[in-house]
């Protein structure tokens, strides 16, 4: 059944919850982007510690301990780094020939893991993360680093796809609700529901022809 300027309470609540979670995830990804600027810090100290640790390593175990590990190419350019960042979180980054981060694997301060793919300028373009509540999420970003499409699964196991405009406003959402019913929502420029298409709960008869 098509509805204009209206949506069931369950559907609107589910989509609103997805938008809130999406905004929180976008904020976390922005914070992660700021943390990546610290990648270059402490490289010289990390190399010195690495050399010292290598000299003192136990030969039998071949254990090397350090807070920074840096991998350089034959031109001396940093191409990969494993480090404990200033906020105490671990991260592994891979860099292009210009020194810009292109791929990162990290754990947030809340212990949530994430993998990010970045454009040549260091702007996030895609991110895969496990949120603190254990649910997965995939985000795709535009050239300005704003999330435009996300795929996620709610704690109850309900999947959803969200489409956002350049301002970060939810404009379209497709989801399977916890009760198993599908829902499609279209939103206006303010993120308010404009049109919705709701499926019937399982076990209820579906019309075989349009109502007269």
C-alpha cells in the first residue's frame, strides 16, 4: 500500500533508528580521519626503538617489541606503518608514493574494528566496520568524504540500505524489519518521510490484484 506523508510507527521508528546510527557512524569515521594525521608522528623515534629492540631481542624467540614499525621503499618513502597512535589505539596504514594514506586497519577507542579505503588525497571513500554493539556496517563516501550509501544490519538481524544526499540527509531507505516485513521509504530534503511502501506481515494474505 502506497502512503504519502505518512508511515507506520514501526517503520518510521526503524528508519529513524537507522539514521541515528548512521550519523553516529559518520561522526566516528570523521574522528578516525583526523587520527590518521598522526601516522607520520614518531617515525624517527619508532625506527630507533625498532633497532634497539632488534638488538636486545631474545634469539630463541626472535621477539621484537616497539611502539612504531615503518616500512620504506628503496627511495626511502614510508609505504606502511604499524603504530600505537597518540590516543592509545593501534593502527596499520598503507601509503602511496606521495605519502598519502590509502588503506587503514584499526581499532577504535571502544574496541570496534574497521577497514577504510581512501582516495589519493586521503579522503575516506569506503569503510567497513563492526560497531560496539557487534553489528556490521559498510559505508560509501563521496569526494568530500560524506557518507552517501550505507548497508547495515540491526542488532535484531534486520538488514537495511540507506541513501543520503550531499548534506548527509537520509533520502531513501530499504529495510527488512525485525518482524520480517519489507519496507521502502522515500524522504524529503528535511529527512521527513514522504512516500512509503510497506509489505504485509508473514501469514497474512496478499491481494492478487489492485483494490477497486
